[in-house]
């Protein structure tokens, strides 16, 4: 990793509040060949917030979250989880994070129960504690009946739910979810939203990346909009949308909307 600019690599400021931010990103930068995927993103996620990260396809959301959680090495910049440097002290930082990363394969030759149990063991939980937590999480996800089924035989929605259970099993302080509601049916989606709301009410912090502006506007108290690898705006949801719907504000900032009815041959009258 190349050395970040001085302001990006400095330790958290002594003027920061007594409780560090749940996540602080400083000038994160990542290039893949000729493409700059993330171009100097700095972002502060307050502890106890429900934070939405939105942007068009290819905006750099997943790359940013991957660098923030230690899954991808940045070319420059720093990330701190509750004041702990993700890259200088990765074990301590990752122990505080529950991560549902988009596209990461699970050990799908295990049953759902085995997968959650194995994840708990990786985080050093005791066997008895893991058994109770696994049972609780499977019940919360309405997956008790599927506990003995191989993950490879799960539907896309069930796979998403078991991955969320794995992210929660060690009771992390920060939960980072990349498109957690994709392919999830409406009832399960509502149940997951209730679980996440309870998690935040209990002192946790959630960062959710989603293409659903309506969902982010309803669930989140803060939001950041990114496009072309850059942060366009961030802050409390009501401030960011400025009296508009979040969808309209997003389109205004990102651009690219084409007001057209399409070619004539698609219309029958």
C-alpha cells in the first residue's frame, strides 16, 4: 500500500468526541489498471447511526466497503473502526465488525446451522454460547426449519439471511451490509429491517449499501451519495435530500436520467 497523504494517514484527532466514530474513512483511494474505482473518499459514520451508502452501479460502493473492512488493500488512505486502524491492527478492528459483503462465497457445503456455528468459532466464542446464539439467529431469520439444509440448496434470499446471521453471531459493534435486501422476499425483508432497527436501538451501528432509495430514506438517519468513486454529499438524511425525495435528490446529483418514451417502434399507438 502506498503511503497516504499526511492528512489521510494521521491518527484520529485529539479534538474528536469522547466516543470515536463507528467508522472513519480518510482519503481512501483505489485504482484497477486505468480505472480509478475510489478517488479520495473521506467519510465519518457516527456511532449508533443507521447509515445508508448509495450510488449508481460502478460508483465504488463495494470497493469502498471492502477497503473499510480489511477485505481489499487500499492504494492510499486509512480506515478506522471505533478508533482502531483497520490496516495497522486488523485483528482488533475486524473483531468489532460484522460484514455481509456482496458476492463473497460462503462455505455452502455446510448446513446453515453448521455455517453459523463455524463462524462463531472463528471469532473465538465458546461452544455453548455459539449453540444458543445460532439457535436465536436462525429463529430470528425464520430459518429454524432449514437449519439442517446445505447452504448450496438455499434460495438466494435464504443465502442472504444466513450470511446476515453469520455477520451477527459475534455481536459486532459495527454491521456493514452490502445490498442486504437483494433477492429477499418482502416478509423476510420486513423482519430483517426490524432486527436491524433493534440492533441500532441497542447501541450498534449499521452501514447499508443499497439501490433502494425508498428503503434508505425510511430506514436510515444518515446517508452518503457516491458517484464515479467520489463522495458527492453526506449527512443526516433530511439535510441531504433538502425537501425532495431521496430518489429525486440522488438523480439531481448523479445525473444521467433520460426523459424519453423510447423509440417509436416500442409504442403501439
